[in-house]
């Protein structure tokens, strides 16, 4: 009980450190100051380092050995192609700071509202993964039961997200990034020392047999590449960067960080296999390995560093979720009873409640992330790509886009609700449905319009 | 693809993308330089 209260106190201090009074919606959602290369890179990287990278991927490496790289390759392709093709464009757009805004440049409000609802689900699922991870770390390192650990972290994060704003998030992100990188490298060093070096880990890796079919690998290339083109934190930070080049290099830096952390996760996952055999649940691998290899005085400090990194991702997505709910969904729909900042705060609360509930619905962190990515890719990718490549002119095939978004999104949700198979391949069917509907209805509408003209 | 081949492929892919990104982000300067000559 004593150690628990000490940790709550430390977490509260981390939280209060972020407090800032909010003055207006734009100040809440975007920093007024433009970000330089260092701030842009580190903020992006800090939001990037989350539960999926720390716990989820280590668990995946534990389960599948080197084959887990089948996820790392498409992820890096997604990040680098975003840097090359989109980061600069988004920086040059005025008000391109959410996916809904970008889509709203080409399409009507209705379509941007529908896509924003899907981005909201995406944010909720990502917060849920961070809550799960916090719960696991709290349990393994501090002995707090999973659900209490997750609840404590959620309450603290909601509390300071309601009070804080984007600018403060940027300032603390930089410090948190260094904390987590030093922490991960320390864990790596202790893993290598305790397990017996790289050759031992390589031997463990060679004992795995191939895990994925061609269909699995194909869907990895869709699930982990395309949704990154809609990563809400990329949009927010790229539009706050001081030049297109800063935005491009900042996103490329994320690719580099991800590359380094892939190797750390691989080492931890393989060490898990060497230490515990194959009986652990995936998401427990990282906390268990940490618990086994670190000296006890470092454990607490690193546990706090990791939880603060998880909180830093949750707060970004709570802010994004609340902002989207207020700015892109409720306000455009005519919900004007409160001002936008109050509405955004209400949105933060609602996002938090949704995340808490969705946490119990998924099996593990990577599964949840795959669901979030699939849902987004299947619903919003077509209008987003059209908008990013158009020069702001009105598109005419509104109805077909709306139907294709609803069709693709519903396919992925039904796939999960009805438990039709692996979550990882649902995106193939979702994209097929949304693409087919889009083509079918665009052709039909064109034919109808042509008939009317002649 | 075998596990260790996959690892090498991943590293090569990173090197290729960084090459592209550096060329893409710093080529404008080079163009300006060559004009003077």
C-alpha cells in the first residue's frame, strides 16, 4: 500500500507538471509558436513510442521471433512514405491539423464528420492499448492489480489533459523522450548481460518456425503502412512545424527511432523466450523480462519512465479525441450549447470512458492496434488520398464516398463483433468492400448524371 | 524468407529510405549550386 501511494504521488507530479490554462481552441489544440526541427522530431518521436512499440511489439517478437519483422518493415515504409509524400504538403495547408480538416477541404462537412467518427474510434483504441500496457507494467513492477493500475493511470491522464494544452505537452514530451530512450537502452544492456549476448539471442531466434501465411503478410503491408498516412499525431505536429522540410525530417526521425526500438523489442522478446519458455501472455513479456533482469533499485525508476511514456501517448490521443469530437463532429452538427473548449473537454471525458470500456474487448495490444488501423484504413483512406492529392476543388461523388466509407468501416467492425477470423486480415475485406462500393457508385452516379445531361 | 534474411532486408530497406530522404530534402540546394557554374 505504501509503495502504491508513493507511485501515485510520483505520477501526480508528472501530471501536474503538464498543467496549463487553456485560452482558446487553437491554443489548446495547436501551439501558437511554430516548432523547430528538434522540437518537431522529439515530439513526434515521443508520441510514437507507445504501448504498441514498447510492450506490444516485444510480445510479438516473443511469439514469432524474427518473423515479427514482417510488421516492422511495413511500419517503416508507412513512416518514410509519409515523410516523403505528405508531411510537407500538410505543413503547407492552412488548418490541416486533423484528418477531418484535410478531407473537409475537398468534400462536404458530412463526409468529414463521418471520417472523424472513425478517427475517434482509432484514438479510443490506441488509448485503450496504452491503458492495458500501464496496467501490465503496474502489475509486474509495482504489484498493483491490473485494473486498478489502468484506472489510476487513466484518471491522472484525464485530469491533466483537461487542464493542460498542446504546448505544455510538447515541452514535457522532449524530456519524456530522453527518459524512455535511456530506459529502453538500459533494459537492452541488462538483457544482453543476463542472457549471454547477441549470439545467444540469435540462437533462440533460429529455433522459431515461420509463422505467417502470404495472406497475413499482405494484410500486414496494408494494416501497418496505409493507416500511418492518417496518423493524427503526424498531422497535428506537421502542421505546427516551422517549414515543410522540418515536417519531413521530423517524421523521418520517427522512422529512425522506430528502427532502433525494433531491435530493443526483438532482444526483449527473444530474452523472454529464453527465460520463460512459451507460456507467457504476449503483453506480459516486456514487464516480466524487465522484472527479471533489472536490479531492484532501477526497476521502480524505469517503471515510472515507461508509464510516463504511456501517459504521454494517452494524453496526446485524449486531446485529439476530445478535439475531434468537439471540432469535427459535434460543432459542425450544430451542437452549440457550450463553447468549443468546453465541448473539447467534454470530448476528452467521453473519449476516456470509451477507452476504458474498449480495453476489455480486445485480446492483446497488437490486436487492438491492428483493429484501430484496419477500421481507419477501410473507412477513410479513399477520401483522404483523394483530398491530399486534390487542389481543394469540390469533389462531386459525395454519395459514393459516403457509402464506401460506411461499407468499409462496418465490414471491419462486423468482422470483430461476429468474430469471423483473425483481426489482421479484416482490413483486406474492409478495403475490398469500400473500394468496390466506391467504384460501383461513382460509375453509377456518372451514368445517371450523363443521362440527365443528354 | 528466412529469419536472418528478413533482418538483413529490413536494414537495407532503412538505408534505402534514408538515402531517398536525404536526396529529396537536400537536392534543392545542390541544384542552386550547379546553376552558378
